[in-house]
């Protein structure tokens, strides 16, 4: 950005283009490691590439991980091909300014602005598209996640509730937020937060019938984590020991 602001430097277009092209490379290499791309069902090595990966491969991975491009475009309403092409075209324009020659020496300010803004915007759009892909995936899976959470709460023994009362009955579960914690070449990790509604009971059934017991409705915050394969995104498995119910309000430690 300092290069762009250096209006008196006739090489500012070259300096910016070199730096920003390298920034794009670092971003793509960091967010799309080759070992994860290799795990993607959609990946096919490019024999013309030094390491088998192309920029397009890395852009695709950044946007939708191991999910199939057709799934991302049709089910998640993500323009994968369009976003990839826009960034690749922007890189192509940067390439024209990389080597110093008479044509790019002291480039017109309007052209510099057009090329630089296009490159910055294209990279930002790819990252926003990746975020949109994950948000849309959460919305697509929300109902299935709610059902999965309810099943796990009914199946699991929740010690954090058991220590509050003699017995408890689950009356309902609410899911407040689902977010993609991880999207790799093979796996999706979903972080879920919500609440569980229970009826707490103190005393046995006999105590209750004699009027010596007591019941109370209560709601506790709940968090858990699910994983699924990118090939079957709607089939979840609870991560071991991830189901947590926060009972801190009962012990005066709630934040």
C-alpha cells in the first residue's frame, strides 16, 4: 500500500505488483496446503505444474475445501468458478507489471488504480466467498444438526446435570449457533452452541408421591462438536467428550 501511495516513484506499479502477487501466493499456500488438496476427491494433479498444484486448485480449496465444486455451487449457491477466474485474471494483470520495461515505467495513475483495486478486491472476494460457503453450509445442515444434538443429549449421560439433582428429564434442546470450525480435504468439523431444557427432580419416585420431593424446570447452556465426511456432509458423528453442559450458574461461578 505504501508503494501505491508513493506517487513520485515511477516504479510503484511494479513494486506493488510484485509484493501483492507474493501476498496472494502466501495466502493461498497457507490456507490451501498441498497435503490437504491431495485428499480432495475433486483434485487431479496438473502435469505442467512443478508440484502438481495450480493456483486454481488452491483457490478452490480455500473456498470449499474437500466439498465437490458442484455441491458448493448447486447446494450452497457459491460461484466457485467465477470467483476463481476473477482472482486468476487479477493475477494475470499484475504479471504485466512485474518486469521493468518502457511500457510500465511511470504507469498512468488511473491504470495503476484499476489494476491494484481489482487485485485487492479479487483476493478479498475469494476470502469472503469462502466464509459464505461455510455459512451456507451451516444453514443447509441446521435442521439435521438440531436432530443430532437432541439424539446425543438423550443418549449421553450428562454428569454436569446429574450432580445438580437426583434425576433429570430432557424436555427440549435448542441450537443457537452452528459454525464450521474446520473444513479440510476429507472432513468437516462443526461447532454447535445452544441449550438444553430439563426438569430437575430431587428425591425418588416414592418421595414425590409422598410430597417429600421437588421438581423444577431449568435451562443450561450446551456446546458440542460434530464431524462428518465431505462426501456425506449431512451424516454426523459426535466428537468424543465434546458434549458439555454449563452448570456454573448453580455454583455461583457463571460469567
